[in-house]
C-alpha cells in the first residue's frame, strides 16, 4: 500500500518517534522541575515543619488514608519533645526520585542543640500522587527521625564534665578536697535542746572570725523538732582547724555527733577570696542571661577568676538525644534508645602566680583589721602577683586590684624619683621643712603640724615632710610627675587576667594641684596593685607588668618600661631604707628576713584633714608589697602594723 503525506510536512522516522516518546516518559518519572511536581510539595512540607503551619501540604498515611495537616503539625511538635522550641534547619538534597505515582525525596535535618552543638542526619520523605495529580506527603513519625514511632518524644540528657582547677604558682590546685567536720545532732539523744543551743552558740562565737562566718542557730529547735528521730540534723560544717579550736567545748555535749567529710575548698576560708571568686549553683540571673549555657543545678563561677574564666574551667557539657515515652503515671521516661551523643569535655585549668604561703601571710595580716583594707604582694624578679588579699567588706569586693583612692605620701616615692631624675635635688641637699607652706592661697601642712627646719632631702623623705615636697613641686613641671609615674607602670594598659586599675596621675594642673599631686593628693588616684607594681619597679630597676594569670597567657600584656636611671635609683632606695631605720616605719626595722625598704602614706579623701586613708609600700628581698587601709588614720598605727604582721608571717 502506498502512503502519501501532505505537502510541506516532513515524515518522521518510526525509530525516532519511539525514542522521543520514551524520553518524555522518562522525564516525567525522574524530573522535578514542574511547578506541580513532588519537589514543590517537599519544599512546602519543609517550610511548614519549621513554621508549624502545614495547611499548604496534603498528607496521607502509609495505607493511603488522608491525614489532616493540623494533626501532622501537632504530632511533629510532640515528637520533637524538648527540641520543639528550636525547629531544625531543613533542606532538600537533590531531586525527588519518581516511580509511577510515588516519589522519594531526601531531606537533610540539622538540629541546633544547647551550646551550639549540631545534630545532623538525612531522612527520606515519601510522596504519593493523588487522582488530581497533586503530590501528597506520606506521613509517619519516622520522617522526623528513623527510630521514632507514634507516642515517642525527643529528650535531652545533659552531663557535665569535671570542672578544672585554678592552680597556684607551683601548678597545684588552689581548690582541692579538704577535710571538714559536720557538727550534727542526734535528736533522740538531745536532753535539753535550749541549753545545748546556747552552748553551741557560745562555742561557735569563740572561733576566730577568719575561720568561719557567723553561725545562726535561731531555727535549730524547729529543725530538730521536725526531723526524723533516726536521722542526724546537721548544725554547721567546719574546717578541721576551726573544729579543733572548740572541740573540747562541744565534743562531750549530749546528742552531738561529728561525722567527717571532704569538700572542695581553698586553703583557708579567706584565701584570695575576691581574686578567686566562688563556684555556686546556677542562680536565676545566670539562667536568664545565658539560657543556652546553664540549666538549673549547674555549677557556675561567680566573680574573680572563677567568673572570668568560667567557660574554660567548666568545659563543655555532654549532650545525649534520647527517646522518651509516657509511663503509666503519664510522666515521660527514657526508653533506653540514644539517637545522638556528644561526650562532655573536661574544663581546662587556669594557672596563676598566687603563692599559697604568701597569700596566707597576707590574709593573716589583714585578719584582725575591721576596716576595709587590702594587701598586694608582687615578686620583684618577674612581676608575679604572689598575693591579693582583701579585708572585711562585701563578698567579691576586690580593693586590692580595683580601688581608686589617693596614694598620699607613698607617692613621694614617685615624686622623689622625678626630682632626682631632673637633677632638681639630691638626697643630701638641704631642703627646708617648715610647719606650713602656702601655694596660691592654700596652706599645706605636715601631719601633726611638725617642722624639721632645713634638713637633707633624704630626711624630709624619711620623716614624710609634705611642705618640702610642696616647695619642690614647681620644678617637676606640669607633666613631670605623670611622666615619671608612667615609667613605673602607672596609667598603663595592663592585661592581668582580672580587671585592675593602674592609676591616674595628676597632670597639667595649676600650682595648687601640682603641689597636692607631689604629696599624693589632688586628682591622683591609684590601686594597691598599681602601687605594688610601681614599688617593684623601683626595687627591680625597670617596670615589668604584674602578672596574675599565666595560662591562658595574657593576650596583650603591657610592654616593659625603660631602664630607670641608676644614680636616681641608688639614692631613692637608700631613702626608702631610711624610712625604716630612722623615719616613719621604724617598727619594721627588726622584722626577720633582711632589710625592709618602704614609704608610709596618709591620704586625705575629703575636705576634712582628719579623715585619712593609710598606706605603706615597700619591699623585702624579692617581695614588693602595698598595704591600704580605708579610713585608717595614721599609717604608723594601721598600715605599718599590718605590714609587720605580713612580713613576720612570711616563710623563711
């Protein structure tokens, strides 16, 4: 038979026509570029999963029965359990694979767990084409995670790693297990509780305050009355040394028991309290500020080094994603299935320069002081902060590093160095020390109105003559005092490991301000650590920034200062020695351990000259130090005795 074709129409080859049809069919089976294809349904499902609104998506169960979108959204929230508040990041991987009226898409699921931990996996999402050609998602709990079934919940288990230690100068933990005694009562054996309470109260009050805080026994009768008669009632936990002080007074009291235990404690209760900080259960403020970092029950560093380096010391908690299911009582219980685990990472230690013996000596020296006070000790040879002690005051208050107070006559160390460097005076040059010296209408005077007459400058220094320094102040120029202070590290940018105030020295003031600055008054303010660093610079011959934290190493420590003029230093050191041998600090002349060099200081802090802070700065051997007593009056009656107690307590 002859076939004819209309003119102008090309005849197709049969084989080519078959290939074309095959290609079109294949494209329909594997492609997803169509706006109505399965890819569009998958994208709508992923968007709705995150938003919680799945109304744009059709669902069926594995049997083909329709499932309301609201039911799927609810079940996804329930399955997500503890992770529901942070839906995962979702992404389609590649194109869906189509076989007739079904399709399978691969979806990448990535949860962000607390602390930024990522939990990622891929899941297949199956789809079925409906009679109207729309692609519906086949819903089943395994879409969320392969091991989930209806009724399951994702749960989080958090495991904290061991907290690392703050180490001393020898690399030993400052906080370590130490023996304690838990003073307790056995209710059945107590014969006369009111009398026993009075006896315990009197004994506890006899313990040295540095060893134990006040013990409140006002609720003890109620606690004993409410207690299980077979259980001990703890009264207070005492360190062994505190317990030994009163053991003879309480050991035989009827009903008392003394079980031993160990707790992680510093060497003493007062040991570098503000510098170290504390470790306590997470507080409400911690949980509010860092909801992703802490949970109730976590131990958190507060203040000092424990607070500054909390993340380093605590490490990273471990996280386990588990499957939970409601038990018979309706409460969720773990099924034993773990889906993801990140092991806890132990904390890293923080190594400091603190020396246990020196810090204890500083704490002992301040132990009897009832006024706010501080003592900082610095090793001359390398700038290591050996002790940073604070007397009574609010917990965490660190006057040793952050006080901003006038230095008084201790600043004559800086003024004398500036005058010696300028050649304005020599140690033996006679300088008049009158009772009063007027400057622009203001009269400067000496403590207790003393006058020395015309004496060598070293005597003016040793006896702390204000009027002699006021008379010499103009020779320093408007910025000379501040410039010399900077060579000793004052006003520098220090990286100590904790916040520290490095001082602010008066400059460019009028004649009255220059006169006041020369004797450590006016607008000049310093901290004990700043003065300890400056004193160490005089003893060493150049400024080296004090160091408190060795590891992690300070990121931006201050550069070393210039070499100080040898001739000026020789004179200044001799003058500071004369303060002890024949000046205002002769009480230190016989302390053991070698010659002491220093300078006393009395600093007015308001318009009433009777109101003064007390200071002493100096060094003995390789230890430089600064002592400050707020409202301490005369330094010879407060700061100098503290210094003596410190030096006598140092190990030899």
